[in-house]
């Protein structure tokens, strides 16, 4: 543009949808002008990159802006303000030449804006909200586990550390999680600490994966989780990890059978639990009448990491069927003391403690499950049959996908051999 021609004269002669070079910009590019189809005039900075000459918008021309103004007005730019904006863009382009120039600058700005938008959207989405959303997803697979998880957080985080519970989820630090877990660990509630850590880790892992996993609910995306603060936490392990190492020994199992052989609904449940191979209580108490058949029943294992539910087919030997008949009620759930609702694990654990008492030192129902494993080993039932009976340790592609054989006859024989041992007096 000639210096003796005013910008208003240039604009008057400018054809719609055409670019006009106004002046060169140091160190790169030119300041150009373009008139839209509706007559608005827009400043651009244009630069040649290889074989391309993209034009980057600066903003509208404001004819009422003071000619010497350096900043844009609410309505647009003066020529001087547009020149200064173009110079700023040129300097950013020059600084980023090795990375691709101004195009890279724009891409980085967009990423920053997106991150800021996500951060703003995450405001108010606390640790407690993230945890409870995870628990809601857990409830679709295992209602009892979800209830336990919800109570864990309420008692050990929300009630004791409300400021941490209310912290924005993507700003919770590992140190804050450690503070919570240390308080539980110091009270010697080792298993509680382990469980809470596992649930917190799973909640964050699910939210972190929300952008890349279509099976994760979209509601998790708003938490904008990029890091899992639980991943680096060490040391929170129960003193007794994995399978219960305090299993009832075979002679203890025989004594336990004698204790629970008395008539009554409560002892009938304990007999059923034992004669089904010590199935997990969470699965047994939710047994439905539609899953009870003449010579077997089906439980549902929802402990898998993928969220899938696997059937556990358990043979019913005559003694187990007799125990079931003492308990079974009409309605959806086969085992119930309240119409329409399954037994709770707390109820059956209380039954067991009241019935066994001090007759077996340090007795818990968990020891029955591991006691079954120990007894079946003594009876030379191989590990594969034991694992399929108790739905335990079924890892690997073959076990999960290819091996569809249900071992029904082998499991039945194992249970019959165990029953024969229990009812035979020790010598």
C-alpha cells in the first residue's frame, strides 16, 4: 500500500473476498486486508511456509479506533494495532520455525485452551463424586460389594477427612491419599486400608481411561483425570495377603461339620455353604430360584476385572440339596429372611459366629473356603478341579475363553468325597 494513500481509500477500492497486501512485517510475513461479502474488513497476517501461504486472522478493522492506538477496541483494530499484532505473530512464528512455525503455535494454543476448558469443567467434581460414580458402576455387577465400597469411603474419608473428600478429583495428590490410608493403617485396620486403596485406584483408572475406552461411561470424562494419584503409593498390603493362610485343617473341618449338623435354618445355610465347596458368600447369598435345578445350581461370579459376569455351575449332592430344601423360600431369591431381598453376608457371618463360638478357635467363614481347598488337596483332587469348583485363579486365555468344559462330574465326585470324609469319624 502506498504511504500517501489512506486506509479508508484502500478499503473503498477493495473488492469483496479479495486479499490486499498492506505492508511487510519483520521478521516474517505481511499484513494483509480482506473485505467480506457483507462488507466487513478484516486484518490478517500472511506468511509463506514451503509451498503454502496461509493467512491468520487478526481481527476486524475499526474505523473509529484512534489511529495511534496499540490495542484493539471492543469493535476491532486500528492499522497500528493490527501491525503490532502481526509483528507478535511473526515473532512467535520465528521462534517456532524448527517445530513447524506458527501452525505449531496455534496447535499448542488450542491444546492449552482445551485443557483449560476441561479444567474448568472439572471444577466442583470432587474426589467423593468420582468415587461414588465408580461405585455406581460397580453396583451394576455386584450390589453387595458396591455397598461395602460406599461405606468404606463414608466412614474413612468423608467423615474423617472431609476436606480431602471435597477436593477436586484431578487435584488430589498422592500425599492426601497417603494421609487417609495412614490413618486407617495406624488403627490396625489393614484390610480396610487395602480395600480402600484398591477402590480409589480403580476409580481413578476408570476416569483416566474414559477418553480411550468406549466401555467407560461418558460421565467420567468431566473429571479430566490425567494422573492416578494412587499408582505410586506403596506399602498398603494386609499382613496376610492372597488366600487365607489360616485354613481349617481336615480334622477341624470334620469338627465344624459336627457343629453345624444340628437342625435349623441357620445351620442348614452353613451346611449348604460347605457342601457347595465353600463358595464366596457374596455370590451364594444372591442365589436365585431360577438358577436352582434338580442336580445343580448356578452362581454368578462378578469379580472379573473386565466387568463380565461368569456362571459357576455347582453340583448338588444329596446332602447339599437337603440343606437347600430347609432354607429355600418362594420369590426371586432362594435364600432370604426378608421377602424380595437376599440374605446379607453380615447376617450369615453372625450366624456362623453364634453357632461355632469358641468350639473352633479364631473361627471365621473365610477359613471354611480355604479349609475346603486344603481338604480337597488331602483327598487328591487336582488343582484344576479345585479352582473350577471355587471359581478361583482361572487366569489365562485358555481358562477364560477356550476351555468351555464345566468339569461337572469331576466337581460332583470331589464334593461327594469331601462329604464322605466329613461324616466319617476320625480314627
